[in-house]
């Protein structure tokens, strides 16, 4: 910015009408003064404006706002898990950049008092205020609690026809084709698990798996009832009918990594019982292990040494914990599926495909697209729609988060 200013005003007219180099009018001392004040100019925050905050409906929120500041302080003091600890490190890096930006803003406000430096200082101030807003936006985005499933790459998707009879089945079949095409467009792996077809080419239901980078994040806004309005091919009167299909998206169970800390274990030794030789029965080689957090207890006396039996007992604990975690994930998936299935009636829609008006509207995100034929091919048009819906959903989530923080941290 400074170099651009110097180039723009390199030659200026004096009172006599002659042109002189800029540095004669603004002394070398003053230029050095500018550089000395802008201590951090070389490390101007490089955070780009987030697409989530470019929407006019969303007002930028400052982290200096008391409720936000209080919440941020609490978050930095006590990260709850590994993901929160990573967020903390990222936020601390952004806060350092923010501090640098504020230092320069204060210096530039002082420089504005110098008439010769005022215009340049104001130009620089605009740059730093913009950077400050972008930094605050990024910090608030990191504070928003995220779904544990958001980064999942393996998902199961179910489509089932709803109200509308054969027309609903035809529409469900078109959604299946749309999602398969989109998976191919993204380079994701698509595996059709099952499909129940109707006699005119539609489907009653279908289920499939998709594996691809953050596929759940991109598919989560497809969950719900999709409504189609058009003249069915089966209609003799040419009347517009409304039909529905329901979409369920479930993250798949992840490989569970069970970590067991020694401080969470109570280890007791005892003499082995039963056959096994005199030495085994005389020494306390048998081991009982209790896992305090879960209350699980295992025993082992098969090995010849206490250490070996302890390791086997801990392995049994780990196996049981793994099984419990898989059962928990399965229960959560089943509950999620039932919740998503919900009401498949025409009024309970999340998106409308209006063929007569050639328009698709996502009612939750308030996003509209046109050219249904191109949209249903599952290529670039559908991808842009998915991205826009994700952006608007993010805005709504951030607004909701900020409102909650303002209420709870007054």
C-alpha cells in the first residue's frame, strides 16, 4: 500500500508550476517515520474475507463485545478435548495477528495528525480495519461448536418415496441418479447397497454408501423431505401434482481408538486357582483389573507371569470398551435415522423442485437455483447449489451461536 502511494504521487507540482520528486515534499525523515510506526507492516494479517460473512444479512461481530470476549476467555482457559486444543492454538495465532493489527491502527491514528501523512495513514487504516474484521470473523468461526460427524468421509444414504404414489417413486429414482452423478463428479466412491424398484421405472426405496473427503459435511443439508411439483407422466388431465421423497444421511461408525490410562485402572494380584503347576499356584501371578470410568472388571490367570496376565486383562478391558463404543454408535445412528425419517408429508419439506417454473428452492437456507434439467445431472450446477446452501447454513449456525453467547454471558 505504501509503495503504491509513493508511485502514484511520485511527481507533484510545486507553487511555481514545476514538478519535483515526491521525497522532496515529504521528507525522508517522514517516510522513515511511517515505516517506524508500522512495526508489523510486513506481517499484515493475511486472513482472507470469509464467504460466510460476505452476505449482507450477516453483521460482523467483534470479539471485543463483552459476552464474546468472556466466552473466548473461558474457552482458551479450558479446552475440553484434543480438537478444542487444536482450535485454541489456531485462535491464539489469530489473536497475535490481531494484536499486531491493533498496534498499527493506534500508530496510524497518531500519524493522521500529520497533514503530510494524513492521506497515506487513512489508506493504511482502511486496510488494517478490514484485516481486523476478518480476524474476528475467523476467531468466531473457530469458537462455534461443531458436529462430531462433520469431518466424516464415509456415509450411508437412504432414499424413500413419500406422498404421491408412482410419481413419488419416479422422483425418488431421480434423486438416486442425482446423488450417484454427484459422487462421480466429486471423485467419490459410490456403492449401491439395495434398491426396490417400481413397475414404471421409479424406486420405492434405495440405500447406498459414499466414501469421499468430508462427504457428510456436503450431504448433511440433503437430509429431509424433498418436494417435487410437476405434471406427472401418468396424468391424463395434465394437472400439476405435488409428491415427496425422504432422504436420510448417516455417518458410518469410525474405527475406534481406545486409549486406557494407567491412572484409570485398579490392578489386584492373587494366586492362580485350578490346574497349572505348583509354581503358578504358589505365586500371585493371577491379575484382576478394574477400569474405574466404566466399572468394567476382567481377570486373567492363564499366563505364567503377573505382567503377562496384566496385559491380557487390560486387552480384555479394551475389547469390551471397543464393543460398547460400537454399540453406542449404532444406537446413535438408528436414532438419527428415525429422527430424519420423520414426517414425509408434502408440507414437511426442506426443498422444492418446481418444474413448471424451472426453479429449485432450499427453504432452510433460503437459496434458489434455476435450470432443473442441468441441476439434476449432479454436476457443476448442483455442486454450486450445495456449496451455497452450506454457506448459508453456516451463517445461520454462527448467528444462533452468537445469540446464545450474548444471552448466557451477559
